[in-house]
C-alpha cells in the first residue's frame, strides 16, 4: 500500500509569510482571485497534497490525472519499452544554478536506494539512470513499465534539494507551483504561488489554505461557506456529507482502490486456510456496499486488485463464486466444522474497525454473515489513528482496511503481501518469486501475466478478504473550478481556482 509523502515544513515567521505572499502577487497564479480553502480528513493525505504542490518531478499530472510534461519538456519511449529518454527544460533554481540532467539522475538514483519501501519496490525495474547530455536523462528499464511516467509525477519522486559540502547543495531544488507561506500551525498549511515555477502562468490561484478536520467539522464548515472544497475519503464521513451539504456539491468517483479485510494468521485459528475460506465465503458483498453507499454502486470484488487496471488481466474468478448464497454458507459451515477451533468448537473473531458510521455499518453486515455460520464476533472500534496503528502492528484478528493507488498498476496492492512486508505472518515464497520474476519479463503482456499468477496464489491462500471497489467522495463548491473527478484521486492543487 503506497505511503503518502511527507510535506515540507511550513515557513517560519510573519516576515517570511509577508515576503512569500508579496512574491506570489508578483508572479504566477491569478493573484487577483480569492484563495481556495480546502479541508482534508487525514494528516497523511494533507501532507501528500502539500508535497505535490511544493515540488516537481520529471512529469506531472493535470486535473484529469493525465500525465503531462514537468521538468522534462518531452520524452521518448523505445519501441521495446526498455528505456525512456527525457529532455529537460532550462530551469534555474533558488541557488541561481541551472538544474542539470546530472542533478536529476543523481536524485533518482538516490530514490532507488533510500526512498520509502513501497517507492523503492516500485523502482525495482529501473536498472539504470544516466545523464548522457546536459539536458538529457535516460532511464533504462528491465521490462516495459508504462506506469513509470505516473510514478515520476508522484511527490515522492519530486526533485528535492540534497545537501553537498559546506553550504552548497549537491542537488538544487527547482521551484514547484507553490511555496509554504505563513507561520506553522498543527494540521494547517498556507501556500503561496511560487513565481520561480517554470509554468507560473498556469497556476490558477495565488493562495491556498489547507486544514485537517474531522468529517463532521469539515462538512459544517463547507455548509457555512467557510471552505471551498472537502477532499473526502473512500467511505468514512460520507454520511455526514450526504446529510450536511447540498446534494449537488457531493461528487463520488469509482476509485482505483479496494476495501478488504486483513486477516492476522499469527493468531490461531486464523492460520488455518479453512477458517479464512469460511470467513471469505460467508460474506454478502452487495450488502457491504449498500451499508456504506445505500445503493449497489460499489462493485463487489473477489480479487486483491481493483478491476480496470490498464493491461492487467487480474486473477481469475474463483470457482466457489458460482455457488448460490445457500451453497456458499453450506461450504463455509463445512470448512469451519473441519477446522481446529479449540475446546469450545466455535469460531471467535475480534473484528477491528475505525470509528466512522460507515465502518460500523460494514461491521454489522459482516457480523450478520458470519453469525449464519455460527461465528461469535466482537467488534472492536478504535479511533482513526488507533485503527491505523493496529493495522500497522497487527493488533487484531480481522480488521477492516483499504488500499488505494494513484498509479495505474497492480503492484501497490500486492507489494504488502510479500514475505516480511506485513505484520500478519503472510509469506508465500512462490508468489514472491513470481512477482520478482515479472521485473525480467520480455514483454508487458508477460510481465502482467506473471503478476496475475502471483495474485492468484495469494487469492487462493486468502491472503486478505476483498470486499468491494469503493467510491471516493468530495464536496465541491460551485465557485471552484479546476476540480475533475478521476479514478486515481489525483487533484493537482495548482489547477484549482475560486471564482469571485
């Protein structure tokens, strides 16, 4: 599951804020338009949005999530997909030194070895980075990887400064669309358009204010007209948004994401395949979707990746999915009867969830299905942070979780299933081997086939229990322009503009 990038620290002091705002008024962005005020529901997502707005990579995404030129003004992919040649624009930096191809190559080489584990894993197929000319960067790939262009647009791979000797910077930082402005405050960011950005004229507004709020508080502020945009989640807070905001402002988009159950196989009896299969087959996934959205708009899924990924066949539909509801319950009951459930002979499940209304409704749907096969379920409700901590530490029997990817690839959904990459004791060496072998596949089709085979092995072992493909929600004021719904939830802040 991809980790959000950390944002830059907010600038210090009122003098810095005043200077930044003055520079913004003199530079990019529509300085005559009012700023855009945005509420988000998690610090991690807010930090990711800020990092994306204050940095720039070789590529970037437009409002619709399409990849457009960034530091690279153009690129060329070889016919066999084995390398990509990027031609850089002429860009100065804060240190008054032109950014060179060697700077970019150095930054990307560092990212291959020192980025967070997920980003590092996604860069496994980059076999080499070079700068043959002052304005040319070449990426050599071990196998065709069309998603690499999306990955290079992520904040994690923005070209950030890297200290050199003394006060010099070995890698200078090119200006992003925005720079921090205003004194720091917990959960709040103020950004001003950076006139040093190479495409400053395209920045739609000169000022942005971002805050992290609870769903209820964010919806109330939006309804009172105090905010222009609420970037919601995959499900939590949707009930508040439906009740508290005008219907026409609620935007729901089918996300490149899955809602699933993590199963801790370090705790008996969940280490038994039959127990995991019983839990998997006793769930009415349509009921889960209706519990959150009130309709059948959420697609029930049985795979560990969402449908619709480009060029990816996915794991085949399991044979048991063809059974009628009564047959599924009978099969689940039989598997429980054959399992070792201890002296009691009954399956007891601690189901961990967060503290949103939507998660409570999902839990009720799950309890209903599992009760039909004789399972006793205790629902453990935690705060959002407490639930995130429990997921990271494996402090649960079964836990409601979600995964989402900004890039069009199955890998972000599968990397956490590898041996040693999860806290739940999951380890299938053959699936790991297939996933690694995909980096050496001669064609894109062969690469995707190997990944799909690895997913099938994990699916058959019930590595996790997929539920639905969720929808991401947002509240968008009619006065905001530049917001476009897209599957990856990519919403560049520089595209947003508030009309008077």
